[in-house]
């Protein structure tokens, strides 16, 4: 059987980004059943037969079933009760300095943090070293955490989504560039995707970004660095990017912001000044 089927249940995702990945999966021969409820499974010979209800109904015959059941904290054998370290089904309880309920005991990584990424665990280990060994005051709330989903194309994100910024009462301007306008992406045959950046309205302050691209996980680091160093799109616009590279998409975003500064009033002043200086 050649057909591959993925069941997607999470509705809380960036639908524009996910739509691009779904399109690529369908193009690669993957059949998607969104929001179907699996009510029964039985075996017929070498096949597994799933009974579906919901947006997709009927039976689906497959060779194998892969189910993502999540993960559980590995606290067995640590004797946390004896140390009076609080934990629950989600993991060990810590404050933003990664102290447990026992101030001299710290935790880091998947065991205590909702963002379960290797790169996040590494950053948290650095916080523990600062705080536990050198009396530091580093906090997890100060972390700017990018993430990437390694589909094809990849989805990468950092910072706030537009709806999250609006929920916090922060008005935003959004700039987007399609990979289909980037020469290197076209040459590589990897022009499916986009770069989208949200800034605080009327400024170049970057609030968040989403990238869908073949190498989105690599490209998101430039935006993450800008956020951490408090540099805006204006600074990126001044930064020379090698040509041709797919990172030119980020430069195009910055240039799009720069063009917004040329308002009709500013343009009229320029025209008058140029006419006067000729």
C-alpha cells in the first residue's frame, strides 16, 4: 500500500504555515484526514482497518499505525518524596530561576519545562549553573525560545503570533515575503514557503516571526538574535546579506519595512529638497 495517512488533532497552530506543509505532504502522496475520530480498529490479515467518524467517515485500511501518545516525566527512582521535592504528572515543579521546592535543588530540561526542546534544555542548564554555582539571578522568563518542526518544508517560529500580541493589547504591523520571490529559493527548487514578521505598530521592534521554508530552522536564528539583542527591522535592512541565499527573504522583509517610512509627506519633502538642490 502506497498511501500514507496522518491524523492531525491539534487545532491551535498557525494555519497558514500548516497549510503550506499540508500542501507539500499531499503533493508527496500523503493522504490527510483532519479531525476524524477513530472509533474502532480491527485486523484483517496483514492489514489494520480503522473505522472513522467525523469530517471523514468510513473505513481506512493501512499497513501500520503510529500513535503519538506524548511523554511522561521520568522521576522513578529519584526518591523525590524523601527529598520533599514537589512534582506531579507534568514533572518537577520549579520557579523561574529553576529552583524546586527545595531551594538547594534545581531542575532543568523536559522534566520541568513546557517547551521540550533540546536547545531549550541546554539554555536552562546554563541558567542552573549560573544560579546554583555562582549565585546568579537568571530567569527562564527572560528566554527567547525559537522552535522548528522538521517537516518538508520546515516550520520555524519565534516570539509572538499576531493574535497573541493583540490579546496583550499590542497593535502590530505584519510584513510577509513569499519564497517564490527569492532567487536562491527558485534556483534550488525550494520556493514553497514564506517569511512573516510581526512588529509593534509604527516601529521596527520585532515581536515575532514565522518561517515556512526548506531551511526555516536555520533562518529563524537571525530573527531570534535580533529580538534578543533588541535590534529591529531597520538594523536588518542595513545588514548586507550574501546573494544569492534564501536568507535574502529576511532582508526583503526589512526592506519592506523601510519603504513604509517613505510616507507621502516625507516623499514630498524629498522631492522639494531634490528640486531645490539641483
